[in-house]
C-alpha cells in the first residue's frame, strides 16, 4: 500500500502561517501608558483602537509603530463597558486594518497578533466557543461571544484576532481568569465611531445610590435608595431616600448589578416605570433617564 503524500510540506505550512502574521503586523502597534504595555491596531489613518482595560487612568500614552518609531498619542475616548479605547496620533504610514464581521465557527484556527516595541508577537490556537450577543459585566453590548483557546502574552491584549485566511474579525482582550475573548468587528466599528464623534459612549443615569435588600412577602429582592442626586432624574421623578425599588417596567428587580447593566446608550432619554415600597406602601413613579455625567 502506498503512503499518502502531503499536499503541503511542513515548511510550506510554516511559511504560510508566518505570512498571515507578517501581513497583519504592518497595521499593529505597541501601546505604552504609565505602567502598562499592550497592543493596538490602526483603525483609520491617525486613529488607533486598543483595549481600554490595558490603559492606565493617568499619564501619557505613546504608540510604537512597526519598525520601532515612537509617537505620542492622545486619548480620543474610551468605553470601559465594551473594552474599546480610541487613540489619536499625528501620523502613521501603517495601513488600516480591515475588520470583517464574517462568522467564525468553533474549532476554526485563529491567531492573535500584537506588538512589543514595534516587533510583532503572535499566538496561535483555535476558536473554542462562539455564541450570540451578550452584555458585559459592566453593561456593554457585545455583538457576539467569541472565545479563543490560545496563550496570549499580556502585551498582546488589544491586538487583532485573525482567521485562517488572515481576515481580522476583532480585538483580543482578557476576560475572567485570563480567558482570551474577542471584541468582534461589529462592536468595534460601532463603539469606535461613537468615540470618534463624541469622545464617549453615553450611558443612562438614574441619579440614585442603591443597595440590595430583601423585601418581605412575595417580592423577594429589591434595591434600597441610599442617596438621591438632587439634580438627577430620580429626584425629578419623586424618588426618595429609603424607597425600595421592587420592579423596573413591571419586571422584578434581581439586584443592583442587573439594574445598572440595563443602562446602555439606548436608554438615555427613555422613561421607565418603577414600582416602589415607601414606608411599606406601594408607590409608582415614572423616571426619565438622563446621560450619565462626567466623573
């Protein structure tokens, strides 16, 4: 019996894989802030997308282009809820990454390409999980749940995720327990465009300080109003300190975290119906959410 012949030699396969990384690396930069080192990529000329979580809150930011040239960068805006930040540099000759929203199946090969001091770094593995749209721990709307099974260096966070054909389908970030997640192309395009125009992603604001509490009877859980911003939407709606919120638009409250995670960009200007307990008596108010003020 004759032995099967390989259609491609190991060297050819290695060269093909290296070629995918090489082509992507021309658009990937290193991002340095006060105490962190991460990666980013050219989204549009002069604009760099990177992982918000990897940026320090204070101090200057620089980017290192492929080849080692260092440029000062200004923060255009950041959205912690989706982990997307946008930086502005005076110039870059690096090509922009073409993000594609094409679906990637579980089991597909995947690369993460980042940069250290202008030199490319890469991790190779598989797509371990693909799911539908989800809401992050901080309330951000992510268009798809994509997890990668690969070993990503800390400095690689903020780099691009590539499929086997070299298409960029998102940005790699760290999730809980250093699980590698992908912020998908559709989310990046939406959030980065908002940051470029407005410098931030608006969030709904209640103007209330809340604490979880148990409610007697069949209501179970609620949240107690511990403080009221006198100029906020809660005060305008007549919510008082000591009130207990038990329903939001007729839906039972399941805790403070669940409540705050609902306050996405689309809620600004909307009106919600709150069912309260005040001194043990039921009260209903209608609250119009405003935009969360700068802190």
